């Protein structure tokens, strides 16, 4: 069932050029993982083990986790944290939260505590320097949170300083064009899950398609009942995008919702930094 829904795990390798990257950071390696939705339904133990093994084999300098560790209840985070404890990184593991991690009253606190307990630093409108002062790492609050307000955070940084920004929802890239963002790492979209070759993610056409399905039938199918509005910019649903001088990479995630994935495999991303 799981493998039919998701297909095999893909390892995406890319080189990202950053203007003014210091020579000491040339070739630094980042691993990004996103959208686990760990709840016993949407991610198999086998795929999670594979993802952890791929990350460890890459011997990354930084591991960056970009949100949605759980789906509804925050309780599965404790089991997920036990597994993520196996991750190895030279300069630490940093995480942001997604919309599913904050949807219940205690979710944010429980998810943050469980990750913190295994040595993962959870960023919420915060700047840290795991690779040194020359390349800050910014972690923003989720876009659906009332605390999403990038200005006070981004304005702390000198425009001449390169930086990496973690923001779960890729739609924030539009807002973040007001600042320098050498690399934004996002998730949230699952790549669209169903991608039609030559056309793109079906999410872009979801509402138009769903409205043509009889209401009586829609009410019987769980994932057709709701009016989903995942993102505005489906053109940024996966991969690397150049937005003016800013760069955005959107990870397709590990977890899978019904009706499954098509031409959109789950992924672990390995990014090598280079001077532009």
C-alpha cells in the first residue's frame, strides 16, 4: 500500500552558487528533509530508515529539516525523534516547524521539545551561525502562524552578508524578495504529489477538476471533501527556482497523502555550496 502510494525514495543532488561565499565554506554540504507526516499512515519505517541512511552516507556539514513532522496529533513526534536521533552531521541539525506542527494547542511545544531533546535546534524567527558569522542561518515561523513576520528578523542582517533561510511554505519567497535570500529551503507542497509531465502539478488545476465531480460523490471521498488551498505559487512546487537575485529550493517531502504520488517521488536533498 505505502510503496504503491509513494514510489521509491529519490536522492536529489545539486550545487547552489552563493555570491560572496567565503573560501572556507566552499564545498560545504547540506542535507534537507521535509514533510515527514509521521503518523503510521503516510511514511513507512523502511523509507524513513532509507532517508536517514542516505543522509548519514553523505556526511553532511548541516542537516536542515523544514517542517511537518506530524499530521494531526503531535504524539507521534516522540517516536519520530527516536529515529531522527540516528542522524549525523558535522555542524548540527536545525529545524523549523510547518503548519501541521502547530495546528493543535500543544503541538508547537511538544514537537519543539521532542526535537530539542535529541539535540535538534528548532528555529522560530531566529538567526543562528552553525557555519560561522559569514553565513547566517535564518529559521522563520510558519506562514500560517500569527507570528510569521520576517521583517524584524531579516532586518537584523547586513545586506552584504550571504544567508540561508528556512521557511516551510514556499509562498513566502514572494514576501522575502524584499531581502537578500541566497538560498531559501522550503517544503509544504509535497511537490504537488501528482505531476503531469509537460503540464505540472495537478494541484494547480485541483479546484477546477474537483468542481466538475458531482457533489454527492465528493462527499464520499475524504480528500475531495475539503477545499484545499495549499499554495498560490504551484509553479514553485518542487526544485530550484531563481526569483530575481534570490534562490528557492522546494523539497518534495517524505510523507504521502491520498491519493498518492505520480511522477513525484519523495526525496532527500543533498546540496553542495559553491561561490558564485
